[in-house]
C-alpha cells in the first residue's frame, strides 16, 4: 500500500508561524508534525509516500529529501503557488499512487492511531475513514456511523480524523482542480460507498497556534 500526506495548505489560522514555516514542519514535542506520520508509516511497512506541496513547498523538500533518513521513498506532487485543497490535491497525485487503494493522512494532525491497523485492510467500499469523537472546535461533528457505513446525519455524530483509505474509483469523474474532499464524501455516503471505524485514542487537529501549543505541552 502507498500513502499520501496532505501538506500543501497555507495554514492561515497558524499565522504568523506559517508565514515562514510550512504547517507540516511546525514542531510539537521533539519532531515536526509530518515526521510523526513518516515514522508511523515506516514502522508499519509503508515505504512509498507521496507528499503534495504548494505553500513553501521547497522547504518541505529540503527538510525531508527523498526520505532516506526515514527508510522511505518520498515523491512530491507539486501544486505550484495555489494549493488544490484536499480533493484536488489527491486527484492530481493519483498517477503517483498506483492502482490499489492508498492511505491518506492530513499533514496537520497528530494522533496515536496505529496506521498498521489499516495497511492490511481489504476495504469493501470505495473508501474507509477513521473517525474520532468531536473536539470542542467541531462539536456538531461531520458524519454518523451505522452498521459500519458513514451517513451524513444521525446520532452520534463523529469527526473525520483526516486518516483514511481511498480507492481510485472514489475520485472517478472528478478533475484535478481546486476542490474540497468533504462534498465528495457526503455524496458517496448517500450511496453507501464509504465505511468507517472510530478511534478512541488521542487525536489533535493542529489548526491554531493555541492547539499547537497545547499539543507541544502534552508531548
């Protein structure tokens, strides 16, 4: 299985830190956010990683190189000056991700979730997402889970963690243009094409300076 880390975002809510440092390279504890993902992937036998870049993308390339120090092979999907958002970024990178289902991880999250629990999963749908309990900044949640399938409404609601497995088929009919991922997920949910599981462990969406500081203190 190959993996993709989404790392192209501008990180406006983390300014002024992200004026000079790309969001995935911000440090929490002893490592940058993206390094936690790289080490998790390497520990679980995923060696081929695609990273999309845009804002300050060269700094990410300079910091990570081709992945040798993590025992990985890193390929970059360069989106230029304007990031294509989550869906657009994945679609642009599809030629680099092969024909089999692939793992996607948001570059601006931290979690103790073991990616190894997904590497051998044979998904029975077009995508399989990891959900978490709703944080304070997303109290209403994103999706419900019923008999293993995601639904757009229901109780209880959960938050999408930014970790999931996707098939090439999931993005069929969509162009590599600027577009978010959530609307595609919601449409697929109506057709019962997305399954999910709930992670009860630690998870943080590092979307603000305050959350980054809290995570740093915790680690």
